C-alpha cells in the first residue's frame, strides 16, 4: 500500500530557501524531513523510531516506523526479537530493520508550529555552517565591509552575506565610524561558538599593515620582497622589516614608492600612522641597529642566553633612541624579539670602569697582590677566583709580564682562598643547622647551603616540601635553573617512597 502524499510545494520551498541562504537544496530537504519526523513522533510516540523521506523529484512524503531485529531486546519500542520476526519474514536477520509504512499525518496548528520552528532552526544552523566554512580559511585577509550597527562601542560589520565583529580595542585610537560607513579591516580569527560562527576583525593587528603594503606594492604581492616582521603602536608609529629576494631591487625604496606614494597610501588608511621601513638582516646585531633608526648606535653587546641586547648610543642620541614615552625602543624590541637596554657612552664607560674597579679589588683582597697584577688579570678576562684557580699554568704564564713561577703562585693563592672560603661557608652552614643529608647532594655548593639555611631550609624534608620555582627563587636563576631544581627536589623526596617500594617488593 502506497502511503505517500504528494507535496510538490515542499520542493519549491526548498529551492527558494537554498537560493536565498546560499545553502544546498538537499540540506534544506533534510531539515524539512527532520521537521516531519518530529511531528510524526509527536503523533505516534516519541520513543518510537519514526522516519520521514521526501522524494527529491516529485515531492512525495512518506512516513514509516523502523523496528530493528535483534537477538536480545533492550528497547521494546524500537526493537523486535529475531524469533518473532522469523514468523512473518523467514529471511530476517539480526541487525536488519522492519519498515512499516504509516498513513500521512494531518498537521494541526500545534504540529505545524513545531515543524516551522524545527525548519527555521535547521536552516539557521545550515546558514551558520556555510558562513563558518566560507570564512574559516580566510584568516589573514583584508576585507571591506559596511558598519551595520554599534554595540557598546563595538562595530558589527557586514561583509558580504556575513556579519563580523570589530571590537573597540581593535580600532585605531581616535577613529570613529557611524552606521553605513565603509570600513576596511583584517580578519584575525574565526571561531565556531554556540550562537554561531564569530568573525573577528582588527585594524590594529600588525598583519593589517603588512596586507595593506601587499596591496600597494606589487613586488610584495609577487613575493620578490618579503615582510619579515612588523611592530605597531596603532595610530602613532610602526616599524616594518623587509628583505628583497632580488639583489637588484631595493626593498625599502620599493615600499616607499615614487615620492613616497606607496607608503602614503597606507599611512592615510591608518589615520596618519608614521611608518619606519627598515632592511631586515640575518645578523641580530645589525638588525637591532637598523630597528633603532633614526638613532645612531656605537656599540652592541648581546646576551643570547638571556635574550637581551645592550645598545650604546652617543649622549646626544639617547632621547632619539628611546623615543617619546619609550616608543622607539619598544617598537624595536617587538620587531627584533629581543629585550633592548639603551645606555649612553658616558654611562657605559662609567659602568665599565666601576666593574673594572670591583673585579680588581676582588683579586687584590683574595690573592694579596698589588693593583697592577690584579688589573692585568681583569684585562685578560678573568672575572672570578674560580676561573683563575682552574686555568692551566701555561695559559696564565703567556700573559705579558708573567712567567711560570708567577702563574703557579697565583693559582696556589686562588686555590687557598677557595678552600678558606668553603671552610668558612661550611662552618656557617653547620651553625645554621643545615643537615649533612642536604650537603651530600653533589649539585649543592657551600654558598647554596648557606642560602638555604638562611631561609630556614635545614632538613631534607624541608627541601622536599619546596616547589621548583621556590628553590630557584631562594638560590637565584643564575645559580640554578628550574630543571635542576626539579631533579634536586625529586631526589629529596625519594626517601618518602622507600617504605612503599619495600612493602610492594615483599608482597
């Protein structure tokens, strides 16, 4: 018996919705099927497996009940035992379904309202999915849109058939837009959220400036010139590092353009933001010097372990290198990804002399030598007594004015000083009550043990109770890193588990 009911208008509705919302016709029909199924379950029972199908050519609607054939019934409403199914269908097998056609339902007012809600919700979900699929791969693009409305200072921007959010803190300071204004912005994120896909725009993102230059400079678009890094103080100033793949093309000149035409087009879009275009260099010191332009740099000292660069500038260039409110050095630091400390030549000279005097005094006191010998040691690069105590005699004897006898005597005095110092520290450690268990750790020096004792860490349990960051804070980052601190603490905790391990072994 054919229980299908002809509803050709459903195909017309599906075609119209698919065209308007730019979604697939089959997806719309699937949503309508879901609505009819929901109405069917409301009539025949929500616990039953009621399914609806729509013929995609004729629009015929068929409603049916599906019953699964199983060995053991767990749900009587949707399952039937195999031995009963075999009575009226001998070829039945477990896992198959018995499909019983149902008469078409007459949609009442409530059923029609429920079906309408299901269809509207389903179409909205399809539209959200289409919008997310359309924009998820467009992160990093610059788009043009129209301001649709303003919510608490945030702009809702219409871009094509989608709506994007341009937050107030992603706008350039002092710029304002009204409803209906056109705006150009950068897509920096697309997320799928419960209320639908959210497209986030920005006019302050460094990528926005890079993309604007790519639109204005053909060499960047073609890949001949590459933008390596960008740092911005939105609306005020920006720095951009560029490199050319073609030695015959000047990357800075190409970005500036004839009489500054190219860079001015970007400056106007960014509300007058001043842009410094600098050549990128693989040599970090050269790159830092370029990034601090227009200030002149006389000396660069790098500390790669700490990720810091010390820059020395002439006294009259200090304010230019730092910039207004530290803007120039801050942007240069962001561009190079190095922490930059700026000193004047006078400050650097004074600090160097003070350091020389401090190290000279250390050698004079520890080795009982005169200022001239101590000064020679400092000049040759010796910073600590430990360095001197473990240097080969031949290396020390090569210093002008020294011979083997002088070198051996200096090394002997350095070793004697270290022994006296360690003995004094050990006595201090004992007086503080720091246990021998802690002192037995190879990594622990007498200085470290005294530091622990002064902080009240006296037993191995006190040490085991510490977290790694606490131990690093007590001893200092220059003395112990977090990885070593973790190893020390775990070694200190080992005795906590010795009883458990023994009991487990005995069992």
